[in-house]
C-alpha cells in the first residue's frame, strides 16, 4: 500500500495537468471557431491578426501569445488564411499605421489592400477570477468599425501559467535613463513618440546633440529625418548643418526602429568650423518617418562649455522601458 501511494499521487497530478491542458485547448479552439464563423458568414477568407492588448491597451507577452495561439488554431482549421505576422508589421510601418481607429482609416485601407486582407482581427484580454477573458473583434478594413466578435474564458493554466507568473513577478529595479546628471534640455511629444534633448556640446569643429526617443505606441516605430534639412539655427538666422561624413550611419541616413514602450538613443552632429554659435540656438528637425515632412523645432538650446566625447550608448542599443 505504501508503495502504491507515490504512484497514485503521480496519477492524480498527471490527470489534473492533462485536464487543465484540455480545457485550455478547448477554450482557444472555441475562440477560433467564433472568429471563423463570423468571417465565413461575411464570406471573408484572409485575416490580419494584430497583437492583443491588456486592459490598459498595452501589448504584452501574454497578448502576443494569445494572438499567435488564435492564428495557429485558425490555420489548423484550414478554412481561413492568416497574414504572416512579420509581413503585417512591415506593411503597417510602411504606411504608418499604428492602431485601428477612424483617424487612420486611410492607412488601414492601404495596408489591407497591400496584404489582400479581408478583415483585421484585434483582441483584448482581462484577468478575472474564473480565468483570462479574451475578446477578439473583426474589424472592417475600409470602415475601421467592428463587424463581428468572439469571446471565451481561457483557464489560468497550461502554457499561460508561466506567462502569468512572469507578469506577476515584481519588476526589477532599473536606473532611469533621464536622471539629474542628464537633465532634459528640451522635449517634444506627438501621437507616436517623445523626443528629448539630453545634452548639446561642442568638441573641436563639431556640435553634438544627444537625443532620446520614446515609443508611445503599441507597435514598433521607424524614426528617421532628412539629413540636409535637419540643422541648427540661431536668433540671427545663421545655420549649422550636419556633417555628411559623420552621419553616414546616423539617424538621418539609416534611421532606427524603436520597439513598443521602449526608449532609444541617437546623436546628431553639426559642423561649426567657420562661425560657431554663442547664444541660444534652435534645432530644426525635418522628419521623414514615421510621418513624412513633419517639422519639429526645439529652441532655447545652449551649448555646454566643456567638450563631451561620443556617448557610450550606440544608436542601435535599446534602453530600459520608461518609468510610468
């Protein structure tokens, strides 16, 4: 009898695990069947699935996982086609589509046309005592209005257990990027990102600006500027342009991509050989991406007297998420 006890315990644990996994699969299958039924009813066959968001509207690892699980079940069922995730993200970036609402209806239409997508599928999840409530909505690409929906409750077990545990873990203590030792000289915010000037200094014949970009959206944002039309100007109209040789790999030539809710550093370098500025100056920033031909002006900038070398953080290095 004593020898049988460990076997009975293992059997019970195995049965419980199998039952939880079965309930998880059934719930995701139920969600996929609901989405498929709505699409088939409208005679639509090709779907573009966006990452799911939490109750705050933020994309999380759980939301990404749920979207991938739904896409997998739809593909396995074989009745519908799902647009490749990487292709979807790249096309959204190309047409500067950050989210689905009426303000971006034209961009949503262009993306859908390029991908030959009949419908978008968005989703949101909410943790409740019974499990994770997941709602998927089918969005018309031309009206950007919901045309169908499916909902299910996924148990807090199976593959979700590890993600929930990770989300519940206390966030690691990190050092803020913008500190008292690196004061903000000037900043600009728009619907997609925040641009912060951390420092401006002169070394030899170069004026260097250290910038920090913060992605405010739930999607990657491609940031770029026009080299010759991004310059410094003083109150008398004197201009200092970028040095092409020193900016071949910089923000205004190669650009950079900032992930959702992340920060990334960049540096601009301007020539100051003939007549360096002495008083307050203005940065004239001509954006090419994510919005073509947006002009940003940040004035009241003063150059540090002490020369500062190149920053330790390269343009392509990603920093910690901003503190809410």
